[in-house]
């Protein structure tokens, strides 16, 4: 179901803000609407993004790494990687 993959992609983006200290893990999970298993998957992916971005808070760098982590979901949404 593509709605679930949209929710997962959004969950990764939201979980990134836990790693930057902007949200608590509980707040982010609630915002994402994901269950524990899927949110933990999103949180793990977001951790990879945070590690790659590091102290360089360049938005383009964030989105490039976000794209790498959510590409599998985007392909399931549209079949091409973009909606």
C-alpha cells in the first residue's frame, strides 16, 4: 500500500529531528503515526542520515542523504523513485 510507504518516508524525516535534539523519540513517533517496529526502522535510517550530515547542517546535504534512505519507499509508491 503506497500510503504506508509515504508514512514510512515521512517517519524517517521526522525521526531525523530526534537525532538533532529537536524532538523526543516519543513526540516523533506520535507525529509519524508509525507503530513501534516501523518507527524503529525509521529511527535507524535517520541515525544514518544524522551521522552522514554531522555538523554540516546544509539542507541540500540532508536531503541527499534522506533520499538515499527513503528511495526504497519511493519506488514502492510510484515505481520510479519519485511520486
